[in-house]
C-alpha cells in the first residue's frame, strides 16, 4: 500500500476540539513532526479536515 508523509506545521492550540482530536489521531504531537501513514480514504479525509495545520511532504 502507498504511504503518505504528514507534517504538522501549525499548533492545534485554540482550534476546535474535533480538529485537535484529529491531529492526535494522526499521531502528531509536536510542530515539525512527520508521521507516515497508509494512503487511505479515511486518512485523506482526516488530512482534509485539518489541512490548514498540516502539509504533505515527499
């Protein structure tokens, strides 16, 4: 399965609770942290919800 790398670029502090939980569910804790996840529709949906706080890296 294809993998996707997700990087947290903005703090979830002060953001809606659902967005903070999505960031936590993606496994992101610190700004600049990169996690690698399977590229599934569920993960893409999570990224879409918090796209202003994360970026896809190569």
